[in-house]
C-alpha cells in the first residue's frame, strides 16, 4: 500500500490511477495532519509526498511531515515530489531521511521505477541464496570484506537504483559495476564505460549527448553520445569526482530527467539508463568545500558501495596471486613459469599495495616473467621495484635494469604492452628506457 500526500486533488487522482494500473493499492491525504493520522493508524509500504502545502514554498511543512513520518514509521521509504527549482529542498529532505526525490512534472515510467526500487531495497533480507546464484565472473576472493560487498551487489543488481562505488585506485570498482550490470535485468543491453577524469568541459556534451553534423567545426557527421549508446542498459561513470563544475550541472539534469538534446539539435532524446558511478575521491569532503554539487551527490549515491583495499582483505592475496599466475600461463602457452612458494606468498601478504589488486597483478606477472625457467620462486625473486633487487648479479643497477628489460621483451616476443605490464612500467616509460639503453 502506498500513501500519497498532496494538497492538489488533480495530482492525487492522477497518481491513484497510475499506481492502481501498476498493481498498487493507495491511500490519499491532502494535508500533513491527515497524513499523520493515516501513518499512525496504518503501516504503508511507501509514502509519496509533496513538499509544500500552503502558499509558502519554503518546504518547511514538508520537512516537518517527513520527520514525523520517520518517527512513527522509521522503516518506511519516503519519496519526495518537488519542482526542479526546489532541488535544494529535496536534498534537505534526503538528509532528513527521505529515500529519494522526483521533480514535477514527472515521467510515469521513471516514477514507477523509483517506487519499485524503493520497495525492493526495503524488503527484509530473506533471500540469502541471492549471493549464491550471483554471477561473479572475474571477482576473486572469499574474505569477509569481499563477501559483504557481494551481498550488496546481489541485493541491488535487480533494481534500478543508482550506485556509487568508492575506493582506492585498483580495488576493482569497475569489476563490481560490471557485476551489477551482469546480474541485472539489463544484462542483455549495453554496458557503456565513460572515464570522466580530465574530460574537458568543451567536449562533455558532445561525448555524453552526441552531436549533429555541422554542430561545431570538425563535426562532419552525426554522432551518438554515450547516454544514447547505453539506452536500455547501464552507463558507468568512472572518476566522477574529476568532473568540472559546469559539466556537473549538465549531468545532474540528465540524471534527473533522463533526457537531453544532442549538440546542434532541438529534438529531445529520452533514454532509459541505469547509472553507476565510481570514484577514489572523498566526495563528502568535496561537497563540503563546494567542489562537488550536493544535489548531484545525492542523486548518484542512493546506494553506496565502499570497496575494501587489498590491505583490508589479505586472505584473498594467495587466491589472487594464483589467479594472475594462471592468466599469464594461459596467455603464454609453451613458456615454463615457476610456481609461487609459501615463502613468496608470505611476502606477498606483507606488502602494502598502494595500487591494490592492480599492483598485485603487475607484481605477479613481472616476477614470473623475469624468473621464467626457474622451478619455483621465493620471496627474494619477487620484483617489487624494477630498479632494486636484494642481490645485484651483474654489476650496476643500470646494467641489471637493461638486462631485465631485454629479458621481458624476449619473453613477450617484442610485445611492448605485455613487457611494460610485466615490468610495472607504462608504455611511454618503457620506450624511454629502450632508447636510453639502445635496446634493439
């Protein structure tokens, strides 16, 4: 049962018909006092309420009603209805305990999605087997920290809730985003990744919303934007904390309305997109310093997943190490790579890993590549820094570095990308060293 609270009887009637056709029973209230009477007598599954009930538009009555509802029915999700110009008011409501907010006039399909998401996420955790049937392809580990993440993934994947994935670089945020998409009802539609880090404001609209031929110099043909490419599926906005202030405003409007106009066009495009964002930045701190819009923050983090660092899940390190070793063997069939000893595993578990899982992967690949031909590697064989070893065997560090680079290139068959990955270097850094040492 859904309680609708609004002093406009036309809106009450429209929502009642919409929800009835969607299989929901409803109760209606035209004032905060009437709403509280109903809440005290009944236990609705969800409350859909306006923020203003008199000529005043400051939302005071709405905020007071929200707080009262949360006192009497703290577990009932509340979705706020407000005008676009009152987004700040809606944000205050979210801070006070509202589940979500929508703007008037609303899109019926989007409103029903929000209601369905709220009801689904508010269900008691009775389906423990959800995680057991989760497609967790590529996610390695069984530590308690990771298992808790996967429980959340299993719970939110089937909804349309926007998800914010936070964590240090290299913790696997994109893998979690892919798992959410892969286990959702959108799994057969596109998963579009967009790296917002350093995207110039001048290119944002063209990249995200597309453009028409002739919209600007160099626009020689129509081009679809990332949102249109993701229609029906999921868009993954990586490094959301790097988005500049102007682009944040544009993104907020699209996330709220799920519509946009391509550059050079007056035709509005409507899309159905699930949004997952990721960041290694401290967004709450950025909100406090006004570097990141508060209203955008509350729009993207209906559900927040905090990825643990590798230091917080050391029991997963042996599993990950063996997985990465197995990957390397499959990619280089015919080359004998050593096994990882218990001593090496102990050292792997003791390292700090500022680069997290990505750093561990590079370390395993690099150490195995540079010790091919050995039967087993121990802790002293782990190449944690290309310019350092415990026992230099061939004179100067530069000579050793040159030897390791030549060996990596030989093993990779001259593949620069593979050799650079094994050495823990970027392609550009490897090219510089090749030139420096006159390697051919």
